[in-house]
C-alpha cells in the first residue's frame, strides 16, 4: 500500500518523506500488481484461534424421542463458533464392522455422551453382533449374553470407556414420537425397566425432562453454557411486563409462522404498519421492530439462533447479512474474507445447514429491498422462521402480511403508568391523566416511550408533562411540515419537549448523531478520532478543553447517558461490544429542528469525528473490525456533507469508503463514491493535483476489477502524467509515482500488451518529461 497524510500532500514539494517511509513505499510499489492509494495509515487487529469441537454423541430411541434429539442437536451445533460436533446413531453406516462395533469405536473416541431414556426399549442387536463386540473389546462374551438394545448399549459403552455421560429420563407426560402409552412387546418393556433401574441404582446423577425446550435448558445448564452462548444479535432486550397491548398480535405472528419443524418447512411473515387511517398506514415509530424483537425473546427457547438484519436497501441487506459472519454473531471462518458476497453467501449457507433459527429482516421499506428479501427466501433453509418489518403493505403470496396499528387507548395509558411507576410525581387522577396523555401522543409507541423516559428523568406528574408538551407545540409548528414528514406532529412535539431538557453536551451529541445512519454505533467511537467534542483543529480542541476544565462540557459518555435517559438513543450489546442507535424518526426530527445554520455546524462536527475514527488501510482485513461497523455512518455523513457542499474531509472519506467497498467486492457501492471523490478534489485542488491522481488511480483500479479496461486505461495514464508533472515542477519524485506506474503496467498487461511492448508504452508517457518509466 501507499500512504500519505491528507494535510501533507500540498507540502510534498518542499521536503521528501522520511527515509523509512520512502523505502517502505518503494518496496510495496515494486511488488504489488495493483495498488490503491490512501490518505492515512493502517491499524492491525487481533487474530482468534478456535478450540477443537467437543465430540458429542446423542443417544435415544429414535422412534420415541427423535424430535427432542433433533432439537438438542441443532441447538448445540448452532452455538457461536460451533464448539460441539454432534453425532447420532443414524449417522453410522455398516461397512467392514457391525453397527454395534461402529458405535463402540465412536463412543471410545468421543468426549461426551448424552443419553435420553423413556419407556421404549428400541431395536436389539443379534447375539452374533454382541459376541463380535466383545471380541472387538478384547473380552470373553459372558454366558448368558446381556439383553440390551442399541440405545442401552450406547449408555453402557460410555460407562465402560469412562466417558462423561449426561442422563435425562423422560417424565410420564413428555411428548413422544410414538404417542402414549408406548406399545411394545413384553420382553422389550421388561428390558427397558431393567435399564432404568440400573441407571437409578448406579448412584450417578440424572435428571428428568418433560419437553424439548426443557431438555435443552437442562443440558445447557449441565454443560455450563452461558445464556449468551446461543447465537443472538437482537438489538434490544425484552421489555417484559412493559410490553403492552400486543399479546393478540404476537399470537397472530405465531399463527402465521406456525410451529417450528427442525426439518420441516420455512415460513415467512411480515409486520407492516397498517391502520384504517391513511396517515397511519406505513407510519414509522408504530412499534414494528419492537414487536418482532419481543416475539423472538418470547419464543427464544424454541429457536437455535435469534438473528437480526437491517435491510432498508439491497446494499444494506447484503452488508448486514455478511456481518453475521463476525466473531460476535456466527463466528464463521469467512469472517476474514475480503468480499462481502463471500461472507453473505457463508451466512446463507449456515442458515441452510443449521435448522431452527429465527431471522428478522428489519426496515424493509422500499420496493427494491422487498424484492431482494423475497428473492432470498427461496435460498434459505426450509427449517427456520423469517419475520419482516416494513412500511409496505403489499407482499407476494409467500409472505403473510400482518397489519400493526397504534396501541389502544387503554393499553397506551397502561404503558405510561407502568413505565413511570415509582418515578413520576403521583396524583390521584393518574389513570385519567395517563389516558389523556396517551391520546395526545397519538398512542404511538415511539412517542410514548420518549414521554415516559422524560417523566422519569425529571420526576414530573402527567399533568406537568402535558403542560410542557403543549408549550412546545407552537414552537414545533414553526418547523414541522406535515406534507413532507412521514410521522405525526406528536412525535416532533415529544422530541422537542425532551430536547429542551438535555444538557448542552447531550444536544451537541444528538445533533451529530442525526447525520449518522440508523445502524448500531459502537460505543468505542465515543473515544475514537478525538471524540465527538474533539473538534477539527487546535482552536476547537483548546476550546473543548477549556469548557471541560470549567465543567461546561461533559464527557461524551455523559452525553450519551443523557440521551439514553430520555430514550433518544437505544443502548444494546453486551460488555464486550456495547452499541447504541438512534431511531431514524428521531434523526429526522433532529435534523429538521436544527435548521440550516445549526444543522451545517453539527454535520461538519459529525464529519470530523467520524473521519478521525475512520483510519487504517481499507484493503487490510485486520482493519475491518473497526472500519466495517463505521462504514454505514461514514457513508451517511459523507452523502449529507456532499449535499451541503462540504468538501473536506468528504472526499477523503468517500475515497476510503470506496476502497473498503472495492476490497469487499461491493463494487456497485464503491463506484459512485470514488467518482464523486474525484469530482470534489478536481474542483477543490485543480485537475493536476496529486490528490486527483490518487482518486484516478483508485477509480481505474475499480474499473479494472470489473473488467472495464478501456475505461480504466486513460484514467490510469492521466494519473501517471499528473505525478510526472509534480516531479517536473518540484524536482522530487512523488511517493505514489512508482506504485501508479506499476498499476498501469499491470493494466496494460491485462489489456493484452506483451511484456516487450509495455516498457515502450511507459516510456512514451514519460518521454515528454525526460523520464524513462519502462527501463531500457
């Protein structure tokens, strides 16, 4: 790679880069066939080694507990990092040995046996096969031979080989494949009774189970598996008792999806915002995402994984599918792959191979995104559930659309009462006041949550909050435009009421976050790039330091806590990877409220902040743990800044994003960013500036990668000429020159130029400047 500080490019004519950097640049330029150029340095990331999987054998009578065993196997094999390798009796095929001998060989080599026992005995091996087993074990067959089924032998072999064995006996009412009572011959019933008596008399610990979910819970507990061992990237925890008025709707989801068959058919349903009033249909903030997440929590025991993918555009869908490969979600080997499509395909392959998952596609609000999601349904495993949240009401017959309305008055009032219990200033007419406030807020989930948070934080009564809310109403009228805003005024007024109570730091942070994407923001960003209050220059940093000294400006984490207290941000994740996000409606209200002047200042601050954090070589997979979660926010901020006419550091950020997308084979997203970065730099610095050459090189590399060689050649040649002009004007070779010449030579070779012709082509370009680029 080749690196240069963005601020230093204009000074390269007065002094050469340090010797160590110069040598490193030249070495890389001579060995890389196609390089992209960057404005900043690289960052290395940690590597993770995976432990060997625990070889596990699940033992039971298939005709009695096939579903229980399958559910347990799927749960264990779907754990993050796949720590268990699970086998069952049906996995073995007779070859040169009997089935009983094959079972003995595997159990001898395995680490763990989980034995389920009920009323059924199961099939028994022949006496000849039992004698062959004793011969394999080096023992003389006893006389008489023990009468045991294959399943009973699995348990006895585990004991003989000293393997860890977990035993679970079925309760009388536990569901069986064969129904109750179990029908079998007298000898089989006697042999099974003797087997159960042997287990109980052995003195070894055992447990009972009454359902598949109960069995999974007991096994997880006995194996010491933490609750978060199951794959789960849901953005929110359950509201528990605060989730009001949606019980019937959750039942509708259950009815639409049906029961989960771990080898059955995948079903899909969509939550859409549908209501009798046209102004509510398609409305944001109604609680679609919360209902989907709450459903996932309610039925978590029935699923092997709980997965959440934001899908507001086809590009976001692919990128967020790819993110499932990451170490905090599925932890697949492809997490280090360079191409986003490779990672997305790996995530889809995991879904096909691991039945029993639950997947939410969130914010599928455009027709393009909906088509992409429906196209994916046919590629998913037939044993999972898909739930889609969307403002669109029309879906194909493969998806059942479920309309979600605002909360009923009584449910909305009950939520406000519960949300503020013990925190509000109580009054005798609270139930009536809560109902009035709920109506005033339009019974919209987002507005209700923010109002409840505000009341709690300030210790207000319902009446006092309504007074404040009404006082902000006329203020909001000055900037609220119902013709263009896709939400009712109640959301804006509620936001304005909370905004007025924020600290100065909280207001500034929200103003910056308004220009981010609605995707999760890693909390470490608060400390990166100088932080949100670090400013872009020395004077800004000194002013921020002075404000902190006099306690005028709180820390970024204090500001985040301020926003969270009023539910203007939602915090999620765990201690290892905490994140927060801002609802897209809150962002929209904040941007409109800031107006032209304040909005531009907040946008510029957001851009400086994220630009300072977006560091490292985007082509180096070791930086992706930092750059990938920042990319949606860098992309959103850069587009907003470009629309506002802010050139710096917009072009640098677009260039780096384009390189990242290119490295991950997201060419459709990379190209417009690279082209726009080129246009901005040409206008800002002139067509002959080295930064323009950098942009030309990167765009040409993208065109080359997408096989548009005739478009790439003039751009790459122009980049070489610009660097030669620089050398002619300054007397110094630009540190990027050799890399670009090397890239140009590789392009000519790909276009069919022979090795003997390329030096001549290069020398033709350098002849005007008296420089031999091709040797000779």
